[in-house]
C-alpha cells in the first residue's frame, strides 16, 4: 500500500505558528517592581543596622535581616524572568 505524503505548511500557517511563540516583552511595571524590591531590601537591612535594631520592626530583632534579604532576593529572582 503506498504511503501518503505529509502536507506542506503554507506560509500563512507557519506565520500563525510563529506569532503564538513570538517574543513578548515584560509589562511596564515589571522593571520598577524588580529594582524596587532589591532597593527596598537593601534599605531595610541598612535601616536595621543604623538604628541598632530599633527599626524597621523592633519586635522582630535579628529577623529583620532575614526580612530584608527576603525582599531583596524576591527582586533578584524576578531578574530571571526579565525580558527587555
């Protein structure tokens, strides 16, 4: 029994397939939030050290360092999804 030949894709079908997988840049808010989180985390840690533990949250004690690094790391993790 003879085998049928596969159909060739038309130019329109190839263009439609490539558009769905096209490069899409990030939303406008992405970069400011990313850099904002990194700066906020840094400022959180600096504030903790300058105020000798009185700020930003006195009851947290040394956990303020973890909070500052957590905020900064969230910003750094956003860089893995950054498309310009």
